[in-house]
C-alpha cells in the first residue's frame, strides 16, 4: 500500500498542535496590547478644545495657580472647569481681539457656557474624589502627567484599575512631606511644588519625577517608613483602601 503522508507531515502536525496551544496566548496578548495602547487609552494624545488652552503658558509662563481655574479641586470630588467669567477676568483686558478667543467672547455675550471636552474620565461605576487625594498630598501630576509642560492637554495615565491599586495597596510609597517646608499641610504642599519649580528652587529626585509625570512610588526603605508614619498621622485606613466599595458604589 503506497504511503499517503510524507515524513514531513509529522513535523507539520506537531507544529499545528503547538500553534493551536499558543494561539489563545498570542491572541490574548495582542488584544491586551491593543487595549492598553494609546490608540485605545488616548494616553498622551492631545484633545482639541473649543479654545486652544495651554497649561504651559498659563501655569509655567504666567504662574497662575491651578486653583484659579479648577476652583473646587480642594473641596469637591470634581476639580471643576473654568467658567467664562474666569477666562474673561483676564481676557477682557488682554488679547481682547484675538480670533482664537472668539468663543469666549461669544459665550460671555450670550451667557452660554463653554462646552469643554473632557480629557480624563472614569467609568460611571467608578467614584473618584479629587479633594481626598489633594488633602493627603497626592500631586496632580502623579495622575495627570506633566501638566506644566502641556500646550494642549492630554491624558497622562490610562486610569486602569491595576494602576490605581498600586497606590491603594501601598500608599506609603506615594505620600511624603516636604522637608524644606515642614509647616505646610499636605494640601499646601501639592500646589507649592509648582511654585518651587517656578522659582527655580532645588528639588529632590522624587519631586523631579512628580513634575515630569513619571513618579510611580518610592521603593526606598526609609521613604516607605516615613510614608507609613504619615499615613498614621493622616488617619488613612490602609487595610480598607483596596476594598471594592472604596471606588465602586
């Protein structure tokens, strides 16, 4: 009886079995890579706004405090968007005829609020409170990236649950006290960092990473020990931070 399959068919069969076993892993890795890529998360992708607002120009070049526009960031879950009146407090005097600012002037004349496009948004089933994080000294750049360098605002991090849990499971890696300004509260320290940067003061390695939007927590033993002492001082219940009910209601 003639041979139906050549010896090479054995190698093809083995390769097919191996590929069949690896296929789910390859597909899963590919899907994960796509969902975590900027094409899906929009991380570092500038979002167009009705008015081309530059954080770098307003915060770094002009030295305007974050809270001048984000008025509720210290006391509310939402940071808040600047009202037309806030913008016009300056632009009724400067750049009064700029074509770029026509939407602001029209909004002020008609009383119609400007519809800003949200850059950062968590799902509806997730609860996030800005004031709680500010009160514990978590800097804006830790989550939002290097805001003082952004001409057109973009998302600094993907805000995936695993990323949030890195801090909630070990918050001692993120909280710290400014040794040069021990009198400051954590809230004051958050915004003072931008003033230190503006004034050209000497910054620590941690502060440089925070301002660069690259800070992912400290692994130093001394820093983590100091962080735990701060958590006890702030009354943070670490054992509950990773509970589902903390963020999901």
